[in-house]
């Protein structure tokens, strides 16, 4: 019973992590695009913000990959959460 509760709580945590990962990935992608578009105007703020959001994204991805229930939950919500964010670009 204890193992089932741990797997279920890991899956629920993965659902939450998926949305956070989608938001961080969106911020990082927008900063990279902005830096390529006008590098002289946003160089220092973009590097500072990439240091914050990029590091958080890498750490979150490492935590998510460690456990398969968390990875499964994160994959479900990442695909649902990232689709509307990245669709705005098109």
C-alpha cells in the first residue's frame, strides 16, 4: 500500500511539475528568441534572466527524469500546458 501511495503522489507531483516546466521552457525560449532578434538591446537582462530560468529549468528536468511516475505526469501536463503557450507564436 505504501508503494502505491508513493507512486500516486509522484504522479500528482509530476502533473504539477509539467506545468511549471512548460512555463519555464516558454520563458527560456522567448528570451533566446529575443536575444537573437535584437542582441545589443537585451544582452545583459537576457543573460541574467537565462541564468535564473535556465538553471531552474535544468534542475526541474533533472528532478523529473529521476522518477518514472513523475516523468509520466510531467509529460502529460507539459504537452497540454506547452501547446497553448507555443501556439501563440504561429
